[in-house]
C-alpha cells in the first residue's frame, strides 16, 4: 500500500475518533483540523512529484554513461577508486575538468608517470589517457597490475624532437620484473625523422635471474615510425598476448621475442614494412596476422637458435618487391651449439611475392638442426615455394605452389623428409 493511501486512512481514523467524542460545538474546530490535514496532504503530493522528477533526471544521467555516448552528454563526474584519468593539453574542456592530471604539451610523461605511481601505490589499477596529443621526452616506467588505456587512435603519444635512446614504455625501476600489465587502445609515434639513437616503442628487459614481464597484453594499438624495435621482449617474458595491433616501420622489427621467452599469442595484427623475430623462444601461436611490404627486410617471420614448439597458422603475406627474405624462416644457427629447431606447425598460410615462401635451414653444425616440422596447406606464389636446406625429418604435405620458379627445393644435406600431395602448378620445378 502506498504511503499516500496510508496517510489518508490514518487521517480518516483519527477524525472518526475525534468526532465520536466531541459535541456539536467542537465540530467546526475539527473541520479546521481536517482542512489542515488536507493541506499537508497536498504538500506531500507535491514533494513526491518533485522526487519523481529527480529520479527521472538521474536515470537519464545513467543512460548517458552507456558506451557510444559522447562525453559532452555526461553531466556529472564519474566515481572511481583505482582509476586515474590523464588529459592532454588539447583534450576537451570537460575532459580536463574531470581528469586527475592535466598535461601541458611538454614532458607529458611526468603526469602519466604520476598517475601510474598513484595506482601502483594502492596495488594496481587503470590509467586512462583521454583523447589528445601527448609529448613524451623520457621513458615511462610501467608497474605491475596496471592497465594503460587510451581512447583509440585519437590518444596519440609522440616521442619529442631530439629524444636520444629512450623507449616510450619500459620497466626501469629495479627489480625489473612486471606482471599483469596491459597497454591498449592508443597510438604511439616514434618521430623517426626528429629523434636519434635507438629509441623504441616498448622494451622490457630482465635483471639477473628475474623475468622481464609476464601476463602482458598489447591490444588495439597503432605503433609506428620508431628508430628501434617497435616492441621488444628481451629475455624471460612469459604468457603474453599481442592482438589487433597495427605495426608500421621501414625495414625494422615489429615484434622481437627474445631469449627464453615463451607461451605467447600473436594474432589479428597488421604489419606494414616490418617483421617478427623470434630468438630461442617456444610455445608461440602466431595466427591470422597480415603482413605487407615492398622492401627487402619486411613482411616476414624469422625463428632462430633453438626456438621450438611454435605454431604459424593462417597468416597472409603480400610483398610487392622480390625481397631477400622468405616469409617464414626456421634458421638453426651455429652460435655456441644451439638446440634443434623442431616441432613446428606451419599451416594454411597465404604467401604472395618475395624471394621464397618457406625456408627451413640449419647452418653447418650438428647441434643446430631443423627437423620434425609439419608444412601443410599453404598457398605460395613467389620465386621458390618451399626450401629445405640441411633440414631433416620434416613433412611437406598438401601445399600449393603457383607460378614459382621452384615449387619445392630440397638440397642434398636434407634427409628423411616426407613430401606428398603437393600441387606444383605453373612452371614449378621439384
């Protein structure tokens, strides 16, 4: 029963009791009391109507906070605990008003670092970078249990003119080990023409026996034009994901997975004039990426020095120039007696252009072998489809080579390989 109905019933009961015990001379006085109660009832109804209007306003404000609504429709600050918001010098006025830190367009890494340190002090959280341009003149030191999130490609971080040997993001403070770190939804510009030295995008390294980073995710970022590697995981990085990113650089490394790093997923990324290098790393799944390039050292994957148990599946490589690198290379190298390059699955890749499609090679040392690999279901249209150079115990099955000078090439140093069911159309030689 509503509050108004209860009030009316109570009033009626009260009046009945009062009028039952009163004489005729007292009834006019009771009529005055009834009039007063009715007036109070009117006031209560007006207050309820006002509360209903306020409820509708609050519901409208909550609806405006749903995804896809412009920030200009948000009338109230957003409550937050372990989230710090950073505004660029050219962010909207509303964004600056609600931000915890506002940059001025010079040394903007100072405010970003302050936000990271603030969430790190409470055990982790999110640093949200609003739309705008951020000028970065020194390395941003990331923390564990941290999400650095932009607002898409309109959140632009650019290395400032004159920066020398500075990476945009790294793990600087000792101990270097970082865990559960995500960088997503932003754009990183290396400003190649106006910087010097080996300045890179993201560089994580280890110290002593510590890992560099584990459980690292890089998602939906646009990274381009750096003098050094766009992303470099150097030594003992584990459980990482690169998903939905755009990498662009001339004759440089897009992603470098280095020295005993393992258990990673690289998927749905786009590589323009850059490549992936994997050195002594295992258990990687590299799938459904696109590679495009028209220079010698672009649009390829290279695995070397004992990298094992990796999957390369359903990638696309389109190269306009002949190039000097195959799209996929498994390269056993004679540096200090490396273990075998083995247990790969290279399947369902589309390779068009370049000097060769897939090359398995070891370099004149018994301790570095390329063996026990499966190459199947690939489509190749380049000078040499598939090459085996000093590679043993591999299976080459169900591939299609179109218009190649040589569809499959196997040298005299390669033994015990199974080759069957391949389609060598056009002018292919075996």
